[in-house]
C-alpha cells in the first residue's frame, strides 16, 4: 500500500463495515443522489442491460426494468449484504467493455485516485456506455469546518478531507476520456439540533474523516466545536449545514456520437447574432 495515498484504505473499509448495520437511518444524502441519477437515467432512451452499481452501500439503486446489476463496494459488509463484489473504485476487477452503464453514488470523494477511478469506469463501459456519478463536492459542511478549526486554535489540522468543485469534476471527466461530459451541482441544506446529531449522520453514512495520520479530536476540542456549531444556529436553535452534491454524466467514446462542429463551419457570424439580439432591447 502506497504511503503517499491521501486516504487510509483499511480505515475506510472498517468505517463502512461499522456503518452498514444502521445505514438506513442515515441514507438521506445518497437517496438524494440516487433520485438525481434516476432522473438522468430516465431520459436515456437506449436500453441499459448490464449495469455496475459502484459503491453500492445497501443496494438501494433500482435499475430500469430488464437490467442486470452487479453491485460493488469497498466495504465487506455492504458488498456481502448486496451479494456483490468487494473492491476499491480505483482498483476494479472487471473486464473492459463489460457494462452498458456505471452508476456511482456517494463514494468518489473518498477515493485516493479519482482520475484513475473515472478512467477505469470508462474502460469497463461498452462503447457508447453511460457513466452517472454523484458525490459530495466543494462547499459541503460549510458550518462544521470553521467550527472544527476554531476549536483547535493552536494546531491546524484538516478534519474534513479535500473536496472537488464542479468545474474540476468536469475536467476530471474529460481527462478520463469521457465523451460529452457534464458536471452540475445541487445543494441540500439540513438543519441540526446540535453537532452531535450531525456527527451521528456522518458516522452512519460512513462519511467521517479518512485522512491518513489525523490525530483524534480531544474532548475539550469537541466541546469547543459543539459550542461553535451552536453559535451558528438560527433563532429556533437549529444550525443549518450545507451539502453540495456534484452530479457527473459522461459517455464512453463511440463513432456514432455527435462531434463538435469544425472551426469556421458556422453559417452565421456571432457579431451579427449579437447585433440582432441588441436591436430588440
């Protein structure tokens, strides 16, 4: 195992196994991701017969009628309960061109090699196969992060791992070789009665800090963080926390896909279009 990796793979597996028995009580973020993925999948007219559910958690992803699904998860508990395969997203055991669709909800923000994971997802897709992904992106946990930093003024410790913004996500899709990549973002705000309830949700969804070498949070720091979190509460005593969900869509390249128009092939000038648009004001 490479010591330069950002996340602790073994710790990630343990955290997922710890979360598996009670996951249903904390699955609201992934449920929102799966709703968004389902909407995007519903707009696809071609059949998706073989689907990979990559990072399957409890197997809540419901495939279209007539599809076959292979479930895969980095945690043994989730993989076993879903009768799937245990594997990391950047170390896939599947053959190239095996699937019509790869769905990945709620895991890419915890992967050491995100470009590699996306490239592998593209490789296991058949030509013109579809990738649909969702994960927590930059701007998430905007209330928790400053509360944790203020609780430990004498040492700067990252207790929330780095997050990918929507523009970088689109760039990663292009780098991985996807055609027609799209990245967009949706915001979900949840109001908590206290820091403890938020931490319960993060533990329950296996979303706590996995950075290598992070020292434990002391009781004094935890109490200070709870006080700082409460200080950001609304008048009714509940503190809003923000979750930014990045959605990714991309296709495995295929000659049948539309190509960008060649430069200089336009039949009307941009200047003329702008002039016409301005005359209407």
